[in-house]
C-alpha cells in the first residue's frame, strides 16, 4: 500500500471511531436518563434496568478505542514517522490517550458513570481535529527530526489525557458536593461513587501522572538542548509547561503535607488541568515562540 | 522599649526563619513562582525577541515605558522573579536539610515504642486469638522493620518513601545549582559564516557574543570549523524544508589535523562543554563592484537575510573604497517570480532561477560617524539614489559611476556556539528528581502495632497509614486472618 492509501485509511478509521463514540454517547445517555422509573415520585428507581444500555456503551467505547488506535498508527505509517507533527495529530493521539486512560480506569476502579462526559470530551476533541485542525499527512521539518519527538511528545500526550480525566473527576466531585450540601444528590447521581472515593481517585491519577509529566518536561529540555542550543529558555510553551508542573506540585503538597481534601483540592486540580489545556490550545494557536508546530 | 534588643532581634529572626521554612509559606511561594512566570509568556521578552520588544515600544510608547519599569520585558531576570525563587529555595533548603539529617540518623534504628493506647489509631482491632510470635514472623516475611518488646511489636515499612521524597527535593536544589553555574560560567554567541569559510573560536569571529559573570574569553576552546558544504532539502510541492546538512572540517586546537563532521539541526558539534548548533541558513550573493575606471573596488559574497519561507532575502552592499562611496540595497530571489502586488519574490527556497534586485546609491555611507550600523542595512541619509536594476546571473549593470556584476551565490549558515558547564548538574538533578519522585509516590509508608491484650487471651492490632495513602486496610485484614487461622 502507498502512503496515500494509509492516509485515507487513517481518516476512515478516525471517522468510524467518531461514529462509535457517538453510539457510546447515546448508550450512556440512555443508561443515565432511564435508570429512574418515575421521575415525579423520586422514590422508585432501578439501576439494573438500563444496565444493558451501559454495557453497549462500554463495548462501543472499546471498539472506538481500537479504531482510533488504528487511525493514529496509519497516520504515522503514511508519513513514515511518529504521528505527532502537527496539531491535528496531537489531537487524535491525545484523544487516544484520554480514552485509554478511561478504559484502564474503568477496568481498575469501576467508573462507568464517567462514560457520558468522556464520550462528549472525545467527540469535541476529534470534531475540532477533523474540521479545524486537519492537515494532510506530510514529513517533518528538520527541527522535529529527532528520537526525542517520540519520547517527549508521547509522554506529554499521555499526561494530557490523564490530566483531562482527573479534571472530569474533580469536576464531578464539585458538582456532587454542591448537590449534597443542598440536601442530597439527584436520582441520576445516586449510583456515582462517594465524594471520598472521587477525591481519592483524583489524587491517584495525579500521583500517577506527575512523574510522567516531570519526565515529559525534562525530555523536552533535553531535546531543546540538542535542537536549539539551550535546555530552558522560557519560551511561552516551556513557561506554561512549567506552570502546569508547579500547579500539580502544589496540588500534591496541599494534599499530602497540608492536608487539603475535598473541595479545595478539587479546585486546585481543575486549575492545574486548565493550565495544561490553555498551553495546548492558546499557545499552539495564537502564541509565539519556537514551539509553533501546530501547522495552522 | 526593648530591654534586650539583641535577644529581640534574634528571636525575630528565628521567627522569620520558622515562617519562611514552614510548609504553608513554601506552598504559597510555589504558587507565586508559577504565577510570576505568566507575564513573560504574554509580553515579548528581550532575551528571546528584542525586535518584538522595540515594536511594542513603537506602537504603545506610554504603556511600554510603564511595563518596562515593572521588568515586564525581562521577566525571568527581574529582581522580583529572582526573589521569589531564591526565597523558595531557601525555604526548601531550610526544610529539607534538617529532615535529611534526621532521616539519615534513623537508618538502622528500630521503630518507635508501641504507644499506650492503640484504640486511638485509625485502624484498631481486638482479637480473641493470635500470638506475638506469629505476628512477628508474618511481619518479617513482609520485610517490616520490627521492634519486639515483651508484650508488643512495633513494625514499620516504607522507609523509602521519605528517602525518595528527600532525594526529590535535594535534586531540585542540584538543578538550581546547575542552572546557576551555567549562567555564571557559561558563554553564548552567534556567528554567520559562508560555506567555504573558516570560523576560529575567538571573540572577533562572532557577530554576537556574551559571557557569564564569572567567565571570560580566556577560557574559550581554541577550535576551528571550516564549512565545506551545505545542503538543504525541500519538499518539492510545498517548499517546506525536510533536511539541512552541513559538512565541516574541524580542528581542535586550531592548526591540528582536520576531521570531517556533519552537523544537523538535532545533532550539534561538541567540544568539551561547548556545543555548536546549526541554527539558520540563507544565501549570500557574490558580486564584483568596479568604479568608473573599471578598477575592482569590491569583490565577494555578501550575507543577505531571509524574509520568508522561500528565502527571498535582503541585504546591503557597501563599497567605502569607491570615490564617491557606493552603496546597494539588494534583494536576492532564489527562484524568481513577479506579480503586481508583491513585486519580485521567490517561489521556491532552492536556487533555480536567481535574480539580484538592486538599487544603487552614492554619497556618504556614514561608516565613520561612530554610530553603530547594521551590515544588513544601508544608511541613506547622506546618499542619493542613482537607479534600480534586476540582474540575472553573470549580468553586469553599468551606472555611470561604476558597475556591478552578479557573479553567483553561496549559502551561509548561522552557527550558535554555547558553553554551559552547568547543564550536566541540571541533567543529573532531573534524573534523580524523577527517581526520587517515583520512589516517594509509589511507596506506602505505614506502621502496624501488635500488643498482647490485657487479659492475655489474644492480641490487639492497630495500624496507621502516613499521608492517608490507601492500602493499609487490606494489609491489616490479611494479618487478622493470619492471627485467626
Ligand atoms: C519550599 C520548599 C519545599 C518544601 C519545604 C517542601 C516540603 C515537602 C515535604 C515536607 C513533603 C512531604 C511529603 C511526605 O511527607 O510524604 C513534600 C512532598 C513533595 N514535594 Fe515538596 N517541598 C518544597 C518544594 C517543592 C517544590 C519546588 C516542588 C516541585 C515543584 C515540590 C514537589 C513535591 C512533591 C511532588 C512531593 C510529593 C508529594 C507526595 O509525597 O505525594 N516541593 N515536599
């Protein structure tokens, strides 16, 4: 097969993944919406009723993950390199990392309730990717030709996926916390985990990715040293990577050493995750500096 | 009304020290550090993009002046930014060093005595069965550190958590030392050389050079680099570069046997702690300028600066030896095209159909006014323009006062030469930091106590997870099972 064939196949795989994510979205929406038998009288609800729909959602999600994986790999084959050369490629790989993190956490921690927000977030990411960010498959500019591209960018993208997941959970925490303070959870939220469990899960995800993100930043510095002649230059992208790092370090400190729990910790986590998103979107699209590889 | 001012001062400074090294202050400083880095990503920085800074000054002079007062164009070397990280690191040292000493002392020490009242612990169970001996062998098998007393066991595991944590924080200090050493003992400069030329590592070979506070030109490695060939490869359809390859002969020290090397964007040359990077490239048209009598007044390659991705380049040719002096503002177009909006421009970055566009000026070049002048620009204040011309390759243009011939071109490369003796410490610090972090975040630190119950029929078991990291519950359940079996 030629490069162009692989590029087409990659696009088809991404489109198929989007269809499957949409199906997963509807299945999870049905699961949530119809788990309550009688909405007026909030006494009667039956979680087992829509279990089947949720199962379908999970199957769709896993299938979508497979197609997304194929899409990313074929994109790489078509360009004869790792598929991280422009913002379209960062986005599809980021969506892959995010979905993988979800599926992994689903298996480890029983978090199927996250299916709905995850499907929405992935569809938004892929939607922007194929409409606004799409660029034809092409070789890399000389500055990107390095093994560090594979190492640095993969670490950063995986970290991003997990940051996003941690943010989803922290946001859920805040929402449920709000309900509980106002007199109790609405029915659809009753089967979600306890606040305590959400808080713990957020912490575990952050504790898991913080070393990876540290590694991503350091790998970037090593690469910058070999490509640009300095390992740290306060380029906007570097600055925001550093801010993200400091924010998560502050989160860990606040939790472990100062004993912050719950609401304050959740806000800090969301703040830290936002600095990552800001870096990704703002600096790539409107920013200046040397990290302008978005291809826009 | 201080009776003992000395004592007052001492207790005040002790109070300040305690405040500074408190966890809360550290946390606040850490957040401040992050916040303080933000303005540098919003406003252009002199260290990265001096042109953007001067543009900012031109378009908003008032605001720019105010912002400059606040060091907004030099954020990362500003006093307020420095004071935040210096305070942060003092705080870090003040907290981590005593803890390190404490921790080292506790190597090989036995866990602390079993507390009197175990029922206050997070996990507490009373059992009807079980013996201390069973508990001890169970804990030993799981590599707990154990203190066995007559009627109790105090066991501890997860020593590496604190070790890792301290290693991480100490590594941050090592990184800072590396960064500091780099800026004090480092050197950085740029040199543009034409392919075919030799660069010798002495200050006068540089276009720009700067030394760290404790570094001087005496310590420059005496190497030389001769650029023998430069090849840029472009995508045919888009003109996007796909490879730059510079071939050089190096001699270290100058005059020793030359060795051939290849430099690429991601693979610099290394001379000890000095590295040479390929940073940019462009074209230098080769011209011959003659005066009215036909005598050659200038001959050679003149470096032009690229203006776009297809390497349309501009520059200036100055001929101070002609009488009157001659100057040319030029534009070199590697692959020529022309339209009504843009005039002449290049459609591809390789030289396929070159042109040299010039405007000819005569008068005083202003080179001896003492004012510094850019070699890429002509100061035309004391000059008059004679004519305009588009030259093809090997074409000569005669303009009464003299003539100019477009002889050819040569590529040039911009070498960036950097000496940073501190970066190895920064790198080591980073590696230790990650290892320490992994060790600390993935080790659970906990204590378990087992005590014969008051009536001697069974045991009491209690546990405490430091930092409330989960997982102790199942461990204690396993121990209870063991006691019951
Ligand atoms: C002012 C300086 C600092 C002090 C006094 C300090 C102190 C501490 C202490 C006491 C811990 C205890 C962890 C435990 O008990 O298990 C800790 C953990 C930690 N610190 Fe710092 N630290 C400082 C600066 C920093 C900085 C600048 C960073 C990175 C940006 C950082 C990142 C961390 C991380 C990631 C942990 C691990 C949290 C965990 O164990 O889960 N610290 N620090």
